[in-house]
C-alpha cells in the first residue's frame, strides 16, 4: 500500500519534470524574437527597434546567449526558488502576474465544474429513472444539442443576447472598476454579476457530457442485481435510490469531473477572451501575441500543475468512495 | 391459533409474462401452490424453467412484466398491491436468499450496513440495537462478526452465501424463499448451508420455498415438491413419494441426471432442449423430449390433475405410462415325471422409458419369465398386459411401436442362412409393412443406429460370416426396426467378450435414451445391471424376492438372498 503511494508520487514527479522540460523547450522552438516588441504597451503603439548593443545586453541579461543546456539548468534552479522569471512585456515578476490572474480562472472553472456536475448528475439520474418516458427523451435531445455547441460560441450568443441585447449583465471584466462598494456583500454581488455569463457558458457547454454519463451510469446501476436485492428488502424508495444506486452511479462521474478539469481550463481560456475576463486565458492570449516567453511558460506550468493536482485528487477521492480500488 | 391450520401462502393460478421482449415470454404459466406455516416446499427444474421468476413474482419484484392470478399471503392478495404497501411485507414477512453472485450485494456498502438496514426500516431499531442484531445473526449463520465491516468483494463465495442468509433472516421472516443456495459451492460449503438451513428453521420456524436444480439438495430439505418445466408445474406431490416413484417423465429425467441418487449408474441427461423463448406452445411443452409422446400430446396443454393421493401430474397420459404389466405368472416344466416350478407367481411392471433390470442367478427363472412376457412361451397361469391390453397371439410383437425381444444367443437367434438385410427387415416382412423400398430404407437406418455398415456388400453377407458382436448387433437392429416401445433384452451380452459387451451395452442404453423405449434388461451380471438400470427386480427360485429403485436396492438390499447375491458379486470391488 505504502509502496504503491510512493510509486504514485514518483510518477507525478517524473510527469512534472517532463512538463517543465517541455515548457522550457517549446518557446525556444517558436520562431521570432521577444525583443522586437519591447517597450510598447500595446500592439498599436509604435514599435521601438533596439540597437545591436541593447539587444545583446538584454540577451545577456536574460541568459539567452548561454548554451541551451546551461539555460536549462539556470531555469530549473530559478524555478526551484519560486522564480518563474521576469515578464519581458509586463515588466513584472511572472509569478506575481500569474498568481494575480489565477484566482479568477480557478473561480470560474470550479464554479462551472460544481454547477455542471450537480445539474448534470441530477438530470441524468432523473432521466435514467424515467427512462423512455417523454421527460427522458426531451432532456436527452436538449442535452445532445447543447453539448455540441463550443463554449466560446455559446459565450458569444449569451453575450449578445443577455449583455448587449437585454443589458442584464455587464459586457466585460470581472468587477466594476473604480466602484465604491459599501460592503463586502455588495462587492461579492458585483463579482457574481460579472461572472454569471462566463460561468453559464462554461457550465452549459460542459453539462451535456456529465448528463449523458450520469444517465448512462444510473441506467446501468438500476439494472444491477444488487438493486433488485435492495428493492426486495422493502427499503423506502429514497433509500434505494440515494444510498444504493447513486453511490454506485457516482463513481464514473467523479472520475470524469477531475479528469475534465484540463479540458475545462482550455474552454475557460476561450470563454475568458469572449468576456474579457481577467483570468489566465486573456493573459495567455496577450502573452502569445507579444511572445512573452516567461509568462507563457508560467501559465503552462501553473495549468499543468493544477491538472496534475486534480488527477491526484481524483485518485484519492475515488479510493475513498469505491472500496474495491486499492485493496 | 387458527393460523396454524390455514395456509401461510396461497398462490392461485399465477402467470407471469415478460413484456420487455418480443414476442412476450410467459415465464410462469398458471401455477398454484400452497404453503403452511413452517412447511417446506421444493421447486425443481432445469435452468430457465421459470423457478426464479416464480420466486420474484411472489416477492413482487417483476419488472417489465405482467402478473396475473393471486398471491395470498395470510389472506391478503399481494398481486396489484402498490409498492409502498408491498414494501412492508418484503423482508419483514417474506424474505429471499438470492442466488449467489458477485453482483448480488452492493459493492460500495459494508456487510453490516446491508445486513442491518432492513431493521432500521422495518423494526425501527437504534444503530446500537441494529449492530447487536447483526452480530447475533452473523454468528447464527456461522460467520465471524468481524467480517461485518468488510465489503462484498473481500468475501469468498461461501462467506457471501452466509451473508445472504444472514441478510434474509435479519427480520425473522415467516417465509423464506431460497433461490439456488448451492450454486458454485463446493461439497463442504454445500453441506454447511444444508445444515444451517435445517437448524435455523428449527430455531426460527419459518416456512421455506427452496428453488434449485440440485434435486438431491432440495429433496433432503422439503416435504412437498413441485417440478417445473417451461413455466408450468408438471408434477406436484410429497417429496419422498416423488423421489421414490416419479410420475412425470421430466421428473424422472431430472432424477436420472442427478449423480447423488444413482452412485453407480451412468448419468444420462434428458435428451433435447427446452423449447426456445417465444416458441408457440400449443401442446404439451415436454412432448418433443418425452419418451411416450403421442399425436394427442401436441394438441393441447395438459393441466395438473390428480393421479394419486397428494400427487398431481400434468400429462395427457396421466403420468408415466405402464407399458408392460404381468400378474401372477406361473410356469412349470415337466422333466420326465418331475414338474419343475420355473416361475412361481411373478408380478412385474415396466413403465415407459424405464430400464428395468431383472437379476438373479442362472436358473432362477429369468429367461422363462422374459419369454412369457414377450409371448414366446405361454404361461400356465397369470396374464401379461402390454399398454393395458392382454398379450395373446403375438399381437404385441407384431406391430410398429410394440414389444421386441432380443435373445441371449445371437447365433441361434439369427439364421445363418439368411443375408443381413433379410434378417433385419424380417419383422417388417411379417407385418407386410409398406413397400419393399421403404422396408430396405428402414433396415438401413436400423443398422446405422447400431453402428453397422450399410454397404451393399455387408447387406448381402450371410449371417454365418459375421462375428458374435456383429451378429448381436444385427439382432438388435432387427428389434429396433419396428420402433418398439419396449425391448426385452435377455442376457444379450453374456456370450460376448468384455469389449464387445461394453460397446453393445453402451449403445443400447444410448439408443434407449435417444428413442426413449422401455427396456427389461435381464442379466446375472450385477455390475452391468447397476450401471444401466432405473429399477431392479431380484429373482430367486422362480420368485421375485425384491424390487424397487436401483438407487435403493443396490445401496440397501433387504432380502436375505439379495444381500447374499450382492455380497458375492461385489466382494472384490467393495
């Protein structure tokens, strides 16, 4: 058992090392030069072309004139000390920028995971329970339809209809800038108001999968012999469904929730750009545009670690709820 | 205490049809049964005969199906009762020990939770009390209570069976339905479960419906027995009576397939398969596999009818037919001045599809009796009936589907001056049956059945050129060509070497199983008799001194002479 855990940890360590290495190599394989666009704050500004000496100074300053393997070791060492480098474009430490943006993305992703899982599971189980009835058929068609719309397109539609058209929600951003909030509650309400549409877009686009899985899983469980045993024992309906059936039906859903975190982050990046939401997604788009290697690397690293963390959590949680695993 | 006398469970004309498949399958067809408090009822039948569906029907657990008829539990009709009312009867009054399988217990809940939870909802006990009861019940079924924190996947098959039993008994139900309790259990665990059920019933006094294809297991625990075939009850009676004397061909087939009853006999299953799902069942469902089916059997479904006290059989023929009946047969031989009593008042009965062995020493009158039965010799006194009609003037041996005798000595039984083909089709020639071409065809088939060649050269060979084994086969083919319902085989293997003897006997028994004819097998070779017979008659000095089921006679002979005979015969073999 302990042996197994140790093996797991080693696996994770190796994965992180591979990710870091790829992270180091990838930007260096992209053609282009980070010092072409340096001092201007936006793309529209006039570009300042550096002189040869200035370029060499900066190359030396960032260690880019060193051989690649040396750069690699320096990179590893710095990373180990928590230094993800200094943004060429934002002129701030990368860790600072990423950590500043991360909570918004995490907030959005987690909210939509929780919402889509809850709603998807409940509707899926309900559908399974009413299998082949009209409720089930209607839900099934509806979910298939929505799960096929990409999240950013859904975001655009929501933005047009509810923000631009009906004016129910703000068009962009995560908070009202320069507002003077009377209380924490008021601020929280403002944040939720801004986050509602992006979270809704992500949730809806993710809902179909969870619903289908929930429906499928519940349908399978309802046919199992142990469920017949539970009915035979004369237990109340609630007990049979929630204790005997749902606990089994949840197993594949839990796995999926954690494993889907990665793809949700991908979706979040697109949705954030639609709503100009100040998370990692918008940050990434800007950084790619200006070829800000350190920031891109930082984002990749943080996202990967988050996904690995989610995997690890999935392992732990699964072990908790399914006694058959790991014994 | 009036409840003692009335029935606990009364199932009345219950039919269960599964509608989920097309065409709908009628898994249970018009079954009625009665169970008193503390009584045990066994239900036997092959897999897929509707036993488990009946059990689920009584529990009210039929999904995608319609239930017709009544299930009266303590005078309350459970059919059509809404689920939330029925719920209170499940487990508290009627519990079920399900067939053991990996999926029968919930994989994510502990043993304790699964065994104890009915108490919470039916008896409203506190968690503390539930735990005590669970520990107590697990101890009762012989499982260490420490296992209650385990999950089902951690248990062995035998332990899971005990958990299932503990779970079924936790609320101390009045009726316990036990479905296939011995599936996949080894002999030791099987015995454990057997003893547990027996002891616990004494302790808790529940009534029990025991469903199994393991006839031996069921018969030891129950007092009444139902045989089910294709969703229908085909035989109903006291367990001991049914075992001793099955009245339906299907029940007999099941018994013959059980190694526990016949320790020495070879196993012969029931030939053929049950009709497939959704097959049109107009006539008797067992007719295609039955050894005595006739034209009328395919026309309508037989109903369960009384054929004896406490015995009902669903058969158009009223159960297994008696083919041959001999009453008070006497025969004296005159040797000079002296009269020798060869047969002294023998009674004998052979039923359809049965192999009856007539054993005894040489000179005990076996062959004389056989010849009288076949009508070869006239009896001095007594009469022989074949299918209820007195045997006179060879009518019974002169017909298709009649009676045939195969003699001991193939060399004198088949004329050495005749060709094989002529010998075999001789009976048909005598009967003037159909055309020559058809007679030849029938002869070919009969020869093939006994595994002789049918090449023109062989057919034209003269019998004197055949070996003993071949000639005996020719004699058997000649008997089989009339498709007899009864074959009397008089010491047919005694003149053959062991290998030929084994081959002929196995083939004859195989043919018997395939065609379903009855056979009187006369022999002094007890080892052979023990291998093939269902019933045994022991003859000593012209008298039948003992008769009965071969499973009983060979195990526990009663008569002094039989004991002596067996002792000598089986001395070396133990």
